[in-house]
């Protein structure tokens, strides 16, 4: 453990107060960006998408489940970080998804539906959700262009020739990437309002927020920041393997 | 619902890209603040505190549970409360699935409250939570951090106009405003090094939004937090939505 500066309560308080001013400034900038997100134009979704769900095939409008707003997490499945036959859900997306069940009652209570979608057969998603102990709605977009149209999956052609991910051209794009898209339903029309990718998804992950106030912060290997991530049921065995 | 500007994909794309620049800036600002938090001096905790836990009486050092870092969420649940604070409960809803990930970063995350342990554990059962929750009944732990107030201190506040939010929240916890505001919410962070416990960070008020994971999502939803007018008190316990 590295040596850390030890101080008196007074020294800490004066440094903490200074930091608080910066934290408040950050907070206000966050409020301002949230306001600006709401000002983005709404774009009508013209394509008819179909999803396989536990209750049978559904349209995008059906996924709102009676609420006015819909958040869709683009969950990488069958491709991603530490993915194999036995572990088909991306480790990073699984980490994100660990945050969903706790917030869903509150989002639903505030007129927002949160679902995840993946391009894999529904029964594979259901089996993986059962293993992870998740309850949140998870639909299959297999056979639809949904994930591709919202910038979280890429065709063979795009993988060869490059495509935009996170609003920027990427020469070598992966088959799938993480992201979240937001929609609003008004007078029977679904509008796309917002999408976020890459580090934008961190904002959905409480664990990072907690680590950002812990004594050693995220404490990640700068070369491989995600090296410490595992599925929540894998940490003990993986850490044992690492020790051996 | 108010009329919202409808745009083309190109219009949305241009505005979204401009916003992304600022979002990235804010992400970097967050990284910078986390780095600054890591630079705060550590203050040795000189006082001996004792906590009632499901495994008997423990010291602050023992609450680390073998790890180097400890985060404590100060959950508003005083002796006068019949049920834990509604907002604190919404924070607690997200904790369980995060514990495994935080452990992997050598961080123990627990909650502490001033109500007797039996009351806390009964409420934990009702809410279906599993995280470690300790009672500070009989200890000055919360008071020394500024998260507990005496009747004398509260007198000026209670003699003034009580804000509706306080009345509402007090009622939802089965107590009166005087009982409710005897408790304050907070988050404190500690490091254990060579047998000494150091306090490294404390936050409260909007600083606690880091623990309110639904805000990260609502800030990206079409209507945002939507907390004006009738929606001011939208938050409920997860088992209370749709009931009142």
C-alpha cells in the first residue's frame, strides 16, 4: 500500500470544502447537460421492429408496457468481454445489468420502462438471466435491424469497411458494442430521443460512482482498466485462479 | 404532455454530436474530481465506536471485514421511525448486486442507522435486502459526522415553516417532522492501514445522488427527472408503488 498524506481534521475540512465547491460545479454542469438532452429533437421511428418476448412477439411501441418513456439497454450477447459457450453474456454488460433490478420499480413508478435487448434466441437470454438471478425484461431482437439501426451492432460489411460507433467513424468495428437508447411514445408514435455508448454507459453503473469516492478510487490497471471485471458469480473462482 | 420539437435524423445527429463533446468533458471532469478525492488527507479516527451487527458487537476496524476500504451509507432510520426513510430505501434497493463488484476492488459497503438492530433487520426482511446493516444505537458515530441532531439543535428549524417534503417523508416513515429530521443522510469512506482506521471522505445532500442510480437513467430519459408540481413526491418504497 502506498504511503498516504495523513492530516488533522482541520486540514481535511479545508481541503474537503474546496473540493465540495468543485463537486457542486460538476453537479450543475450535469444538470445543464440533462436539460440539454431533453431539448434534442425527437425523431419518429419509421421502421417496424419486432421483438421476441416472454409474452410473445411485440413491437417497439408494445415494449413501453403502458408507460410514456422507454429505455433500451443494448446488451452484448454471444460476443463481448470474456464470452464463451458457457458464458454467453458480455462481462461488462452483465456488470451494467447488475444495476437494473434495483432501479426498475422506481423508474416504472415514474413512467419509465427499462428493458434490455440482445441479438440471440430468447431462451438463451432467459437461461442466462436465470443463472445471474435477474428479473428485468430482456427481449430478443434477433432477426430485426433494431440493434444495428441504433448503432450497437455491425454487419459483416461494416466490420470489414468500418462504421460509426459513438458518433465517430471506427475503422475496425466489433460485431456488437454496448449502448443505451431512449424513446418516447406520443399519440401512438414512437420517437427516438437519445442514445449513449462507451463510457456514457458508466453513468448507469452505481459501482463506479461508489468507487469514485472510495479511498483508492477505481484502482484499475491503466493498460487494462476492465481486467478486474467478472460476472458477479465468478469473482471467487477467478481470483483463486489468479492466485495460483 | 407538452409539444416537443420533432426533427430529422440529421438534425438529431448534429445536436447529439455537439452534446457528446460536453458529455465527454463532464466524464473527464468526474475522473479529475475522483483523483482529487484520492488526494484528500486521511484523518485518523481516534474515538472507539462500537456497532451492533448481526454477528455481535463490532469496532469500526472490524466492519472492514478483512478489506482495506469501507464505505458506510448513513441510512435515516432513527428510534422514532416505524420504517426506514423512503429515499434511503431507494438507495438501498441497488446495493446488493453491487457488493460483489465492490469486494473485488477491496471495498466493503454497508449501511448504518441509529435505530436498534432488531428494527433494522425486520425492515431489511420486508424489503428483501441482504447487505450488512449495523446499528449505532448508543454510539456517537452518526452525531460526530453531523448526521444526527438533538431536539435543542432542531428547535429553530421545527419552530419555522416545515417544508412539505419533510412532512411527507416523516409521515411515510411513521414519525413526525421532529423525529424524522433527528436523522440526516450521508456517505462516509474509510481506509484501514497498519491497524489504524482513517476517515477519507464524507458527503451528504446532493452528493448522495451518486447512490441514486435511477437519476443516472432519468437524466437520459425523454422527460428527465420530472420532479415538478404533482411529481415532486414521486418516490416510494419499491413495495409501495401503485398502492398510495
